[in-house]
């Protein structure tokens, strides 16, 4: 575990001081202490979050199984190639989930270390073990990040909330924010039959607003591939994302059963690179 290098990045969420390992905890000079779970992630998040904002155990199980089957591997490869072309020694994955994409990026960046932040302890149990050079901690991306200013080379944001102000703060001069967003063609063949949530046609405009004029665009890469899915794959695809909160399990099984299987669906995303502006 790259503890020493990532301790140079992490800060105490209460006072902003450096953290150090103290047994099975991280502790700052002011004696604020945060437990290291037996699964390896650090419990930095304190206080309450809104109900329903973090991924549940069922959602994480579905995501781990779906991604583990390789259905999004071409997308992970595209992201890894883009980040590898940028270089850098420290990667922050904001909204890391199970760490699937962080692991792909670290494979493409020999010697780099990665920190995954996510609100779901269930996801972080896997993210903490996703790669030998990765670490993970609970955090709400909407809050000020427990990360030292100007300490990160690359911020990853894959299908996750965007805190433009904080992303700009933690990036070093010359660093890069890399964002993955779905296009309207993403999973288009399944949206109608399964009643999935639509992709916002104004998603790119909302991305720019979220970044708040703190970044300049520095490249856009279109990614598209076809995934061939059986009934179990389709169910896990729905259950791993936000649509899981809107389709009852019984209704989902009925809709999947009405599909002509296996089904071919389009995975269509944009990988965009953004450079921080001087402040």
C-alpha cells in the first residue's frame, strides 16, 4: 500500500492538518482520529448524508459482477490511454465506486498512486483492494475534499458528481481533470424497453456549468463499443445504477424477460480533459 505518498495528499477533514498512521487509525496533530476498516479503507466521512445518496450493498454487488464480466472494459481502456498520455504520479478518483476505473488507470501509469473517494462503504470495501498502489476513503464529493491543495496530478470523475471548485483546488498547476459522461446514445437500445432514466441532452452544458469557469477544455475523446448482454447481465446493469431506485425488482425481471436475448446495446461516452485555469 502506498501509504507514505498518499499521506502527503490526505488532510484531516476537521482541521486540515496532515494525517499519520497510528495503529489501525489515521490521526492528526490535533488528535482527530479516523479508523482504518479491516477491509482497508479509511473512514473519514463524519456526520450524516441525505438518505439514498450512497450506493447500497446490492448496487455494489451488481456493479462488481457486471464490470468484472468485462462489459465496460473497452471504456476503461480508453480512459486509461487518455490518462496515460497526460502522465502524473498521483491520481484522485472522486466518486470512485469499486475502484474499477482507478485500477485501469494505475495499470497504465507505472509508479503512480491513486486515492479513491466515495460515500459508499460497500463500494470502498472493493476500492481499497482494487490495486496495490491504491488507497480509499469515505467521503462526500460535494463537501470540501480532505486533500491538500495543489497535490494531485489527475482527478478522475467517471459517472460521478462534480465539485468544480474543489477539483480545481486540489490539482497542481499543469494537472488535469478527466471526466467520463454518457452520450444520448448510451444504452439507447435498453432505455425504452426497460424504462431506464434518459441521458440529459444538456449533459455537456451542465458539465461546463459544474466546472464554473475554473477549467479550459483540452481534448474530447469519443468512445463507443457494443456490449452483448444476457438476462443476468441486463439485470445487473440496471441494478448497479440510479435506475435501480426507480424500477421494482419484479417489474425489472418482467421487462428483461420480454427482451430478445442476448441483447446488443451501445456503450457510448465522452472522455473529456480539462486543465485548471490560473487563479
